[in-house]
């Protein structure tokens, strides 16, 4: 079984997380004329959430494959 077939969920979460991080860095942040900070802050916690889900999915997959194989 190839690595991609085993860890497809972990890789999907990792790619989504990296996409959030890249999206946050590409949009940038600026201060509006009224003094309000404008940024896409919601992408930062999403990055950490997807990274955590990726690690958990990787560990679960590794434990399941160790027991079955």
C-alpha cells in the first residue's frame, strides 16, 4: 500500500492548513482610514486546527496499520 493511500486524510488536512497559512500571508493586513485593523484573522486558527487534525489522523493511521499489519 502506498503512502498516499495510507495517509490521504492526513495529507488533505495538511494541505488545507498550509492553504490557510498561505492565504493569510497573501491577503496581508492593513489599517483602514478609521484606524481599524483589517485582516483575515480567521485563517490563523484554521491553520492550527487543520495541523492538529493532520497530526491526529497520522497517528491514528499509524496505530491502525501497526495493529492490522
